[in-house]
């Protein structure tokens, strides 16, 4: 296997090279990001930044590379084109993504933030004790399906629960479309259940709240303490993230894992069709409602409400479906508004630039 293949290269990317109109690029994967600097592995192993042209052509934050992306780069001239770990490189192109995990950026909800790219599987990590919230998991699940990746729910800290199997079963019943695995990273319990999802050159990203044990889990799978984890004495470290950057690591067996900083709150970045996909069962029932535009609230002949009444559908789940649908519609409207504001701002900039230009001309 070539280095690129080991890092998850795929015919999908190979096909894109033909369309890149420069022959001097080396293709590498972004394995870490730190404030606009990207660590590359593959044909080039170096820290890199994007070219001025790349920056200029980017129209949104999502256009910039993210961990997991494949990029075309050249090692900077000053270093004589050597291939060494200490070299700097310049990224000229980013290849199209096979999958994109994104969320609304913190603080600027209308901006899409790419959490990880080219991910095959996502471990949604949650923990027994205070983090366990089926409602939140359903929101994460919607995001994962929307991203084009396969979700697996990993319930960590089983050692803190009296009867983890029972708790796991009731959660699994709430989430009929996904696998729910019960582990204890700390006590290395149940980790073999993760193996079927770990394949050489396939990428798994770990997502979940801060403190649920994502980095601990990665360290266990790696077999060494590579990533920093929160001190046990700081068990409630509220709102503090131990992991601060996203990072891709290769397991001894060849699987690629992306550790991410915990998400304090998740704003869905989804459209309404993605919501429907996450609630297949409700969408299927809705087909039998008397009215095609049934909102499943008070309508006569509603098949969804009938299922709730008959005890075949969880009322909570229906409520979740409604809530997410509303939220997705709200996010979409907000994005439209932001787009309109952007256009206004752009025009303002253009007019100001023109004024400045005219003023300069007058002076000359
Ligand atoms: N009891 C128990 N504690 C665990 C387990 N796994 C991890 N922990 C502890 O939980 C704390 C948080 O673990 P981290 O791995 O840093 O959590 P994280 O999800 O990476 O957190 P962020 O990087 O902030 O997103 C640490 O003190 C771990 O020792 C477990 O299975 N059982
Ligand atoms: Mg961490
Ligand atoms: Zn209905």
C-alpha cells in the first residue's frame, strides 16, 4: 500500500487530479489544524498554509482545508524543496470532499464550520452519568447522516453505571437505526466491540461533548498516551475543553481516527430532508396520513398520531422530530438572511474601495 492509500486515498480523489491544471502538486492529507496552519501527511510531510490565491478565492470558512481533507501542495522554495518534517509547504488546491461533517460555527450561527472531512464512520461518544441524553444524540445523528457518514453510538464510562446493559438497551430502543456500543475506556472494557468499525485506511471521527472520554478512547486504541486527557481530579471541569485542536492519528491496525474537541452545544447544520432521513420511521408513517401536508398535530386521519396512541411510536420521538424540523427551518431562514447581509456588506466594500480609488486619482 502506498503512503497515500494508507492515509485513505480513493479513486474519487484520483479522478480529481486530472482536472487540476498544474503538475507540480503533491497530494497530502491534512492531519492537524492549528490556527490556520495545517499539518500534512502523504506525498508531503510538513506544516502548511494556504496560498494567497487560495485565500482570495475562498468564499466561506468551509472552503478552507479541514482535518481529513486532501490537498495539493508544494514545499516552499526557501527550503530547497527538500522532503523533511521541518519543511513548510503551500496548499494550492483542496480536493472535493467525499463527506463533510459540519455544524453552525459557535457565535456566528449562520457560518458553516467543517468539523472533519472525508470521514467514513462517526463514533458519537457519550457517557453514562450526566451526559446521556437521547434527545441530543438524535440531533447528532441527524448531523452525521447529513454528512454522508455512518454513525455508531459509543456509550462510555460504563464503570459509572449500576446496570449499563439495561441503560444501553433502552437507549438502543430509542435509536433503532444505529448500533449502540457500551464501553469503559478507563477500564478497557468492551473495546473489542469497536473493532468491526475500524478498518485499515478508513477514517473514523469521534464527536461528543467535552469530558465524555474521546481522547481517552483514542489513547486506548492506540495503545499509548499520545493525546492529552483531562486529569481525573478535574472530573467536572465545566466548559473547559481538554482537546483544543482536531487531529488525525493512525492506529496500529491501520484505521485512521480523528479526535475532536468536545462540542458544548450543537447547532444543527442540516436541511429538512436530512431531518426526514433521521426519522425514517415517522416519514414512512406520514405516507399514510389523510392529508399530504399533515403536520401530525391535530389533523384527522393522522397515521403518526394513531401510532403514538397505539403505543407503537414514542411520543418523545415525535416531539423531537417536530422540534428538529422547526430548528432546521429556522437555521435555513437565518442563513438566507446572512447571505443577504453579506451581499449588502460586499456592495458597501466595493463602493468604499471605489471612493478610495477616486480620491487617490484626484490626488495624482
Ligand atoms: N470513570 C471513567 N472515566 C473515564 C472513562 N473514560 C474517560 N474517563 C475520564 O473522563 C475524563 C475526560 O476524558 P477525556 O478523554 O479528556 O475527554 P474528551 O472527550 O476527550 O474531552 P475534550 O477533549 O474536552 O472534548 C478524564 O478524566 C478521563 O480519565 C471511563 O470509561 N470511565
Ligand atoms: Mg479530548
Ligand atoms: Zn399525520
